[in-house]
């Protein structure tokens, strides 16, 4: 967990949402917007190449549970190749 200079008084009472990332590699055109904008750095560029010849994103080893379902990745993806769903906690 990160340490911030300012912490909300009721932080312990707040529920942090959790999400699961879903990728559709064949739609990806390798823009990397999702990788760059992920606030928890859950995504990275894969070594694999899809049928279009692009490196698509993948979940960083061991970080799959760190997604906070912010949906930045889905909002910025021009090809609708990635989305998240909230996981009940």
C-alpha cells in the first residue's frame, strides 16, 4: 500500500473496489494507452504478437489482484480490446 502525505480520516472505513481485467488480443493495435495510464501498473506489453502484428497488453505477473476497476484502460482503448469487471469483495 502506498503512503501519502495526506490520508483521509475515514480511509479504514472505505471499501476499495477490486476488478478483473479482460483482454481481447486480436482487437489490439498496440497503442499502449492502457499500459501507460493504468494507475496500479497492472498491465505491460506482451512479447507475443496478435494476427495484426501488434504486441498486445498482458497482466503483469502477480499483479492481477491489484486492479481497482477504475476502467481507465477501457475508456482510452480505441479498439475496445480491454475492459474490467468489478469483483465482489
